[in-house]
């Protein structure tokens, strides 16, 4: 089954099995996320991709696309909530971007720029968490973990090892290593495992690789995350930018109370090809 849905006034086609966020990415329409990763099962933990679908709140990474949906992503209320979520992630851990090895390649940092985050808003927790550098090739800086569960899911679903897990609740939540000592060196993780490379922050790093790409020449140094996140999906799908408005396609309108935003929403990002 395939069809068309409306995202912020843009008519977006989708294929059978696609979620709203994947349909949006393929069409070059960016919806922020941190816990989502193409090719992984939907998870929906970070809530950054929260949208209004026919007037109801849903996470775009878990809700299947359906013909005639009216999706609002860029309303002032949703943008405000995303900024607050991002600010909470920054204060809950210790994220000092200027001195972080992941700066310029960090999705959390890039999302903060996208959300125009100019301060932390909330008081810092100043968390004190251990750094595990016991493994010869990989280290974990627990201060930077945002509990997206990507490493947990990668190790289980892609590597078949279950090296990582999440324990505790609330402020006591923590990333744990499945080994006799709880240390990375005593686990069976390998530098070639997908779990060693999926972290959207600087929590899991491969040693001796931090500055192979100099500061100023990294992914998000010159291209915003809204462009980077969509470009690959657009190129893979062979899709073009400039999708028609929902009015032009005569899309069935099942809009809820937020559907009045659709006529004033900005167009999809201008994805530049060939770079």
C-alpha cells in the first residue's frame, strides 16, 4: 500500500511500511530525532519527533504513514517543546561541546543548533559518572549518555551480542555493560561492531579516531542536521524536492485543531545534491 500524507502543507508520498518520519526524510522534510535510526525497529524514547497527526499527539518514528493524514511538525508549541527537551538533555549530563571529541559530528549538538538553543534554561545536574576506558579500542563517557538505547538495540539486533543494557529509573537510570565486572574490557564488544558506532553523542567513542577529521571539517560544521538527515534518504529514493502543496494534490483533509498551521508552514528543506 502507498499513498500521500500532508506534512506542514507539503504533500508527501509514502511507501508501504514507512513511518511518518521515514516518509518525511525520503521527501526531504526534516523532523528532529535522536533515538531513531534508519533500518532499526521504531523506538520512540527521545520524543523529539513528536508531531500532531489529525489533531492527536504522536511520535513520527513509531506511527505508520497512512493516506490522508494531516501532520503538523513545525507549530510554535511543538518547536518550543523540542527545544525544552533538548535543553533537559544538556543539563542532565555533562555536554561541553567546545572540548568534546564529537563536536561537529554530534547529533545532539546539531539538534541544539537546529532548535536555536541559546541557553540551558534549566539548572545543571552536574552528574558525576564514571568513564570506562578499560577496553583497548572503545571507551564510554557516561556523562554524555542520553539513553537513546541505540547502542543497546545495535548490540542486540545487529551484532547479536547484547553487550549493553539500561538499568534503573529516573535520575538513577544508567547504561550498563553486560560483563562479569561491568567493565567494557570484559565484554565481547569489538571495534567492528555496529554498537561501537551508533551513539549520537560522544558517550561511546572509538579510541585513536577522535581527531582524524579536524574541527571545522566535520559533518555538521558546514551542513545543518536538517539537510544531512534528509539528503541521503532523498538520494537513495531518487526523489526530487519541490513537492506540491496539499491543496494541489487534493489530499483528503482529516485535520484536527492544528490543521490551520498547514497553509503557513515553510517548504521542505532545499536538499543540495552532488556534494
